[in-house]
C-alpha cells in the first residue's frame, strides 16, 4: 500500500505574517498543516510500521508500505523567491525529519523562474513518474505557456504523449495522474480559471482503464468528480490556507485549512480522507 499525503495551494508570501482571505497568514497556516501531517505520520500505526521497515535490510520489507507527500501547486502566492525559501524551510522542519519523500507540482501561481530554481529537483513530471509498489504516479505541468499571468491552465502535448507511453508500457500497473487544475467544470466561479484542452486527458481515461484516479488542487476544496466512461474518480484537495466556496459567485468558505490522505491499494482501489486543521 502507498499512502500519499496531498497538500495544495499554499500561496506563501514574502512576508511570513501577511494575511490574505479569511484573515489567514499562509505561512503560519502551512506550518500548522505540516505539524498535523507530522503528527499523522507519527501516530499512524501503518506508517510507524513503514518507518521501521524502511530501516530493515530486506528490500521486500521496505516495499510493503511507502509514504510520500505531494504538493499540487500554487506554492507561491506572490512570485517571490522568499516564498519558496519559506516553503523549503518548513518542509525541512516538519517533513524531512520523518524520512518521508516529498514532491511538488507547479500551479498557475508558480509560473515564474523561482519555482525551478528552488524546488525544480522535486518537480514530479510526466516523463519521470514515481513507480511505487504496483502504482505509477504521474505529474502534469498545467501552467499556461501562452500567458504566464493567467490563472487558467492548459494540457500540454508532451504530457499526453509521455502519459500514453507509460500507460502502454505498463498495462498491468495501476496509474494515478496528478495535476494542479481541475479537469471537469466545477459549476463554480473557479471555472473561469479552467483547464484548456481537458478533453485530451478525459480521452486518456476512456482509453486506459488502468488510470485508477486523478488528483488536483486549484479549487481550494475537496471537489469529487467522475471522469470519462469508466467513471475514474477525481479528487480535489483543500488548500493549506483559505478555502473557496464551490458556487457561481465568488466566495470564501469558513472551512478550516487542510490536506488529504490517499491510500493507494494494490488492487487499484483508492481510499481518501480529508483532514482539517
């Protein structure tokens, strides 16, 4: 089994104390969320066993249960180098001491040179997926290339080609696709910042049933949808700062910041729980 802990939409700022919507300071909120993640890791019996197995000498012991953290974009909120420095410092403080590997995706707010400079080495990309147990976890970069200032996203041909190649080569493996933008309309105001050419990804789920799940950020909400003719589940994530209302007019939810925990089972099923902090 794989436990994937998803964080999203941190919107970190140069000023650690600066607040945004709902009076939330993104830095302080992310620190609380990461503290909760660390406690989850320590308190979970399964993950305790994983940590013990990681130290074991037998490879089959280490392979029984793997844990990763994936941050699905919008790490920065102001395109500042300091926002990424703050992010790295928090991950080093809370996540790395637990011996948990972590990876990132880029969101529309990460369409800047500092993302690659500071955390490009952690960038999960479609041409270099994670192979864990009986799963492959793929990242897509949905940042727009035509307009770096837009909040909308786009599906890139290079991502589709890389995904399709992996799907053809690993037909008996379970696949999960992670991206920043939501795939189908959410019937909310966030749809004005939607994913261009999303049908390309929907078509992949139609053709390759080994895609067992998709996950994304962007909407600051645990949006739940089914994609394509196989009803492939798609899971949106809470933000680590403020939450959006999924309604036609702009609105900030009173839900607390959070993250979600996804257990990827060997048979291809996915169990998902949202944790609010």
